[in-house]
């Protein structure tokens, strides 16, 4: 945890949602992102940081966010300078689960067997260690992701909910 805190020296500031997400974020490898922010952290720039950045929708996992997350993971996986990846959300919420507004137009088959949520499985294919730094709500699919990580750290004290679906750090 101490090592994680040194990577995230001012966690509240770091995790504060950055508004104006219409402005596309530039990724080191050149890709442009709308729903996530990526940076290389650490003295040797060897830690890939991915922050979910869709604060108005509580980081709900829409198709665009999932695609960008997948691209960023792939880029850090291929970047030989990167030894580990930290995945985080905002101060109030890590992720409110799948985007239920997007899902309502889809059939069960479309949700399950198309790229909609499948791309998320890429997280478990990444060979580099992924550390999930979780604050606030982590709901359903947004909760299952940290559970697949190499290591999950909550930067605030963790209060576990009673339901299987909701967990709030
Ligand atoms: C594949 C399986 C799954 O993942 S199913 C699980 C899907 N997730 C959910 O069902 C959670 C739904 N969200 C909530 O229950 C609540 O938002 C909350 C408890 C996580 C937080 O409540 P709070 O009162 O603090 O916020 P709001 O409800 O006002 O939400 C703010 C804003 O975010 C939008 N939003 C929240 N969750 C989602 C979501 N999962 N998908 C799409 N959008 C979401 C919500 O609609 C509000 O936006 P607005 O434009 O004001 O409607």
C-alpha cells in the first residue's frame, strides 16, 4: 500500500474527476481517449496509470469506455518500459457497472455474446500485474473487474455492502 501511495502522491487530487471530458485526452502512444486518462507514473515512467473518466455517468462502462480501456491495456502490455498497470476511477465511484442506458436497447444475447462486455475480459488476459485502486461505488461488472486484478487497493477505508452487487470503498 505504501508503494501504491507513493505512486499516487496526492490521491484525492489524482482521483478527482476531471470535467470537460469532451476534450479528448492524448495517450502517450498517440491514441486519443474520451472516457479514460492514461499516464506513465513513477521515476522511471514504468507504471501505466489508467483512470476511468466518465464522471457524469459515474464511470458506467459504455461501449466507448470499454473499447478505450482495452486499447490502453493493450498499449501498456506492449510497452516494454511499463512493468505494472494501476487502474482507478474517481473519488466517489470506481465504476457504476455496465451502462444500463446502453444495455436497455440490447437483447440478452447481444449483451453477452457481442463485443459489448466481452472486451472487458481482456483485463484477465493482460500478463502484467494490474493493481485496482478503488474509491467509492464499484457495482456489478464494475466490481467484478477489480476482483480479477492482481491486487486491489482501496485508498480510503473499505466498507463492504451486504449485497452481492454493490460494494462501496
Ligand atoms: C452487466 C451487468 C451490470 O453491470 S448491471 C449493474 C449496472 N449498474 C447499476 O445498476 C447501477 C446503477 N446506478 C445506481 O444505482 C446509482 O447511480 C448509484 C447507487 C451507483 C449512485 O447513485 P447516486 O444517487 O449517487 O447517482 P445517480 O443515480 O444520480 O447517477 C448519476 C448519473 O450517473 C448515471 N448512471 C449511474 N449509473 C449508471 C449506469 N450503470 N449506466 C448508465 N448511467 C448511469 C445516472 O443515470 C445519472 O445520470 P443522469 O444523466 O443524471 O441520469
